[in-house]
C-alpha cells in the first residue's frame, strides 16, 4: 500500500511519485498509445467515437493527446496548459462538443486518464496526496483560494482522503539538498511554464537526517509561456494582421489587439476558436485593408496550428540559449515564416518580464531581511533557467549587494518545458 502520492501538476508537464511505508519513493510510469514515460504533458484531447455511443467521447492525455490532435486536427478538441485557468474567476468553463466543462472537470479527467495509463502501478489505497502549488498562480488577477478550491474539488472526486499542499520550489529544493555536504541557506528558483517561484530555505542535518526550515518565499505569475508569447507577438502577430486596419463605414480603425492575445497563448487558442471574438474576426476580413493577413490568421486558427507554432517557437527559444541568433521556421506562414532571430532582440522583448521576475527575487530577500552574503547556494530548476538573461538575474542581484563572488550557482539539468 502506498503511504502517499506526490503530484506535480504542472502548466506544461505532470509527474506523480509514490512514497512507500519505508520512505522510498519512485515516479509512476504511464503507458499510453505513444509508449511509456514517467512524465506526462499536461494536455487533453477529445474526439467523438461512434463505438462508444452518440454522447461518449474518446479522451486521451499527455503525449497520446498530442498524437490524437496531430492525426485528427479537424475532428479533435485539444487543450493544454490547463493549470493557467485554475486561479481565474473569469474562466467559467469551456464547451467541448456542446458539453460545458469546468476547470475541476478537466483536472479530474486528466488525472483519471493518468490513472488508467498507470494501470496496476496506480495503488489501490492511498492515505494522502501531497500536491505542489506555485507561490503565485498564473494570471493578472489570480485568486489562489479559488485555485485551491478547484484543486480540492477535483482531487476529492478521485477519492483521496487527505490532501496536502507544498510550495513547488520547496519540493525542488529538497531534492537538490540531498547532495549538500554541510548546512546551508539555499535560494531556489523554480521556473515553470506559467509561474516563477522563489523560496529561501535553511537545510541542516541532525543525526544524519536532513531537515528543511522555510525562511520565506515569493513569486510572480509569469515564466516560459510568457517568453513564448513575446516571440509570437513580434515574429508572428504582425504577419497575421496585428497593427493593420479595417474600414467601418466612413472610418478607418485598428484591428482589435485582443485577438492576438488569444493567439499568442496556445492554451487559449482552442477556446478562442469557438468564441464570438473569432466569429467577429472572420467577419472583419471583408472590410480589412490587408485582408490577406486576416485570412491567414483565420486559416491558422481553423487548422489548429497552435501546437505546431508552439513547437517552432520553443525550438527557436532553445537555440537562443546556446547561440547569439537562431532560425525561426513555421511553414504555415509561408514566406513570412522563416526569420533570423537575434538573442539581443529576444532579450529586449522579454525585458519587462525579466524586471518583474527580478522584483520578485528582491522581494523574498527584503521580506526576510536576508543579506545576499547569507545565501550559500542558488539552485535553478525548469527549462527557462537555461535562458541566459534569466540566469544573469542572480549574479546581478548579488553584485549590487556585496563585493565577494556570488553564492554557489547550481543550474538544474531539467529539460526544456
């Protein structure tokens, strides 16, 4: 019997770990039509299936959901980055084949699919589940209490008798601290898809046992997805009509910019496709001064090009972590879909976001009255930690406050996400 399950329900990826009675832990394997893995992309796909009945849907999660979407782009409803809606009071559900699904419905469906993929590895009895949560949820007006209420609703439906929460960077720090040779104050930066979280933790060993004492934490609801949105804003949006104009009777007006906010967030694109805004955009083509651009926009949405675009942007972002320039290639844009991107331009696009991330970093030090000289180790985790401009936040922050070298700096080898 598993003593507890640990759930990292991420914006991009999800992992579940099992803790046995002897204290040993292991990640849970999931076997779907795409193979076996212990990490699942936080994504869902829905398709009608005649064999299941008129009202039934075939649901896949993770990599299998992505494969279903790629193989059936016109017939498949695809959702990803579900977590970004958790703390939004504005998100009151989405229609999937004429049936409304709330956030807690989507979370429950996703976890049930993971349970099915786990098969016999999923324990018959679980005493408790420990769930990671960001310090600050994603979103401009994120409501953490609302998000946790939604989490609780979904997890209670799955029958977990006890639900506990831990800040995500604390969990990351505990893994890192296993290799510490002496007591240390550790600053942990956890860069996810939707949030950036910082925790300052004191690790000590007593009689060979590692203990962790939280000192303080802070965070901000922006991370890797926001960087991707900036790239789309500058590389793609102008090619599909952002900044263009349309004629309304005797006036010439700007095409509404809110259309492009939805396009830059692929987790929202599937919802945008069925919205009144998209219908308005389609009607706008007839009066546009550059109708070919809006026609291209409509085609990209109708053909569900959000995920392929995500892959192209992610590849470019990854390449810019190792080189001063990289090629962006997205064939559905035609001739406009091949551009050279310079790192210095990318850094200029994300400058405002970097400033907010650095402000949150300063906050955890100021709120705990901690001098930088008291920090022994800095541990970064998550794919965004490989962005050079992000890593520069930490030495720069140290340099403003002292003259000796920065704390020991340990970036994680975590893959891009």
